[in-house]
C-alpha cells in the first residue's frame, strides 16, 4: 500500500471523528519513497514542488506563492517563514505569450477573491517551518537564486497529480495528502503537540488542538492509543481522563499545576 487506509479498530469515538477523509490520508513509507523518487525524476520544478510540499507541509496555495524572501538561514538550518501580511500575487504568466518573464500577474483565485493579493487562509497563522534535510534546503536556495517565483496553485496541483502517476499511485495525490504526511512525520519524530501545532499553523484553541491531534492518531509510533492524563490522583491511582496528546494532562490537573 502507498496511502493509509481505513482507521484502526481501536480508536475512540472522538478519534474517529478526527480521522482524515480519503482525500487527506497520509502516504505510507513506501508511498513517500516512491513519491520522492518520482519528484526527482521530473524537472527541477517537479522536485521543488513534490519534495518541497512533503518536507514543509505547506498547502498548495501557500507553496505556490513562496519567494526567496520567505527563506531564512540560521547557521546550518533553513527555515521557510510564511508571512501574515498580504502579498501581491505575481505567479501567473497570463495568457500564453502575453508576458516574456514567465510571470507578473495574479493567479485567478487572488484576482477573483483578493484583489490581486495572496494572504493566509483565515484558520492558519503566520509561522516559520524548518526544512528538515540540508540537501533539499540547498536545492531550494539554488532554485530561488535563479527563479523569482514558483507557479500558480493550479499548476502545483497538476504537477502533484503527474508526480503521483509516475510514482504508481492509483489515486490522485493531493496537497492534503502531503500535508497530512508531514504532520504525521513530526508526531512520529517525537515533537511536542504545541510545536507541531505551531509548525502546521493552527491557532492555540480547541479547533487547532483537535486538528493537531490527527497527526498523533495517525502516528505509528504512538500505536493509535487513547491518551489519558495519568497524573496521580488523591487515591494514588493514575487519572483516566482522556486528553488530546500524550504529553498533556487533563483540565483538572492543568488547573492544579
């Protein structure tokens, strides 16, 4: 199998409600390897989009509008900083032959919905995302040293589908599949829930915490358990209240601490 399937039978009712739909299921290890290989077999933009979205968890619309100004280098680490301010959209070349620079016009969504500007989805926050692999970090920097833009969101989705076809996926690979895969990878690497929530751009509220919990539910490292507080009670027994994440205590013991 290349993509995760039906939810495990041991999930709680709340976890089942959070389990992603078919169009958002993460890639399995075999699928990740095949997708990355197919990305590298394409042109430089295939690799940028395919591996870039898999290793940053950005949505197609966000990734399409990335520029060199979003890149921040700290020593050996590269970060992608997603801005909170609106940015003029210049990712579209317009009608074929209309421009010679390969871009400069707003994509159809920015033109129709946002007066020619791109901005983050209202449910997400500006954030800084680490690029986990030094080799790919250097590739991104090299790309933007010679290119000033990526492409339109529609082209991003089209290329993802073509990469998935070359990789042997039976269903179209979407940005949602890759974003869910990235979040699951963070959970399996042992990152704390608050760190994952911030990297994925979710707000610090119940909705943001619930969205983040999906990655722990999908994580093979955690074995899809129901998480309990486990803080010692007055009787000396561990608290059995269900909590969102393995590193959290329930509301009662949060208040006590």
